[in-house]
């Protein structure tokens, strides 16, 4: 007990230092802030497991681990880490081992190692599982799959799940992309929701509990205050914390939606550059030509410029690439999900002998289908269907989801800062 008290004092000093150094412009009080304000009422008398990573911080920048470790009247027992690990440093798709937290000494159970689900042994000695992870609002980002698996396993053992809610960085209005075809259901696409689904983690958890789980878990969402659906990240006053190695900035978070499909078919999206997921590039491509082609589309809120870089990551580290850098206006951007398909059509018309999927392996084609969530998308691209026609094939699913999600919304729309409507987000056709 003395050792734990000593560790708590060290954690307190470090968290206070971080809090003083933090930019205190936040206008949004996060779920973890609201939990703190209540003196951790929802946790009293309970043994707690925490699912988090470096993005799990309060509005003062203090980590959820240190905040919950210091709390009184309950006991933080175990930590759980999603993909990229509890320290957020492991590259995408790589195995993460279980370990111990260096600061608190608590055991860290990996949910992206030998198992994607918390095992019965991991759940021993717990009363409640607390989830505090910043998401991207994108179906293929695996944190929401981890959330669903945690809820599913918790329901089997009558454990409570508490979600400390966080903003959707794309806002709560934007809905785009195909819904999931069950034939390609996987950890990178687990739910029948649009690619961009327009919910916070807490709202999505409520939908998962009602629609996805055979036996719903006991779920509590600690809602934010000050957040409205029309807010983009820049409106929150919160500092962006990298959610994974290749999402170091809010620009990368938005870009992930716009270019995340492309890596599966050999198109560089800026991984290993200063602006990951904000580039469409290849070896010896003409960046000026590609940029002018993008700008000719007049996509709302998108401006392209030529960009060259040498990648610092992967098998081809140091290789030179050139292409178009896509600057995205967070408050006035068109259909971000459509951009990948527009990029493919631009490349087909610009780059000699470029043919999507022609040299892609079976594994790459399979992953493309899993990430997009629908094998029909790949078939439409190969058949030469116009990008805007592909987007229109999503309309019915998007419209249905717009209604289906209504019972689970926790926040109102708020003042609209020219956030795009569904009609405004339909991009114009490619110029000849």
C-alpha cells in the first residue's frame, strides 16, 4: 500500500505539471472531465479495468491512466491497449505484447496480440471496464472494433462498460460511404454502418449495444458538455494527440478518410512524410499535373498543390515520391470518401499504363474490399464506373443510416459553421 501511495504521488506531480503546461483553450468538457467533476461517482466501490492509449487524456492533457490511478473510493486494477499498443507507438497491423505500465506498475493486457478480445483471465477481478480512446469517426479504424469486442465480452460476464465520450473529429453531421457487406466483415470493418458514420464513441456504443450484441451489456456513457454536432476538431479548443503513429495531426485524421484506401493498391498516401494521408503520389509522377487535375474538379474545400518527399518508413524508406498534396478545409469540404476514387480516375487518365488492381496481390485486393466494406466498389472501379456514380450508389445506405442513428444521438446540432449537407457533399463530375 505504501508503494502504491508513493507511485500515486509521483503520478500526481507529473500530471499537475502536464496540466499547467497544457493549452487551456478547451471549450469542450470531455467524458473524462465530467467523470472527474463527479468525484468518480460511477466507479465508487469498484475494481476498474481501463482501455486507453495516449489519446486518452482530459482537457488539461493529463492521461486517463494517471487520472484514474489517483482517484479515491475505487481501485484501478488493469490496463488494456488497442491496436498500436497502450503507448500508441506500434505500427499498424503489428502484434502487440501484453506488458506492465512503467509508471504505475499495473498489468497491461494487449487487445491486439494473441487475442482481439479480452479473455476471461484478463477480466478476472474486475467489476467495470472503462473505455477512453479518441476515435477518427471512420469505420476502418480499429478502435471501434475493440470497443465492440470489449462490450461483447463484458456482457458474457455481467461486467459494466463505461464509455468516456470524445468528439468525432469529422463532426457529428458528416455521413459518407458504403455500408458494410457482411461477406467482408472483419476487424477493419465490423459493423453495418457507413464508412463515415457521424457518431461519437459513446453514441456508437449505444447503437452497438442495441443492434449488434445478442446480449446487451450494462452500458454507461459519460457524455461531454459543450460539444455540438456541427463542431469540427478545431472548434473544440482541444489539442490533438496522435491516435497512432501515422495520425500525428488532425490533418492526417481527415486525410485518412480521403486517401486511406489507396495504399492497398500501391498508391502512396504520404506515410513516412510530414503530412501522412494527405498526399496522392508515386515514383516520377508529375505533381503539377496531378494537382491541376484535382483542382479542376472544384471539390468543395479541397485545394491541391505539387508535393515531393522521401519516405522515412517501410520497405522503400528513402525512396523519392512526387504527387499532389491535398489541403482540406475542415468546415467546407466535399465528400472526403469519394476523393480516393476520384484520385484513381485521375491517375488512369494521367499516368501511363496505370491500372488499379492490375498488379495487386490477392491479399491486397482482399484488404481493399475489407477496408471499403464492399467488394462491389472494387468491381465498379475495374469496370470504369465514374467516381460520382460510385458515390451515388451509397445514397440509399447513407439516407437509411441518417434515420437509424437518431435514437442514439446524445448531442444537438448546434450553430452550423457551414458544415456540408449531404447534397453539398456530392462532388462534381470529372472533367474530360
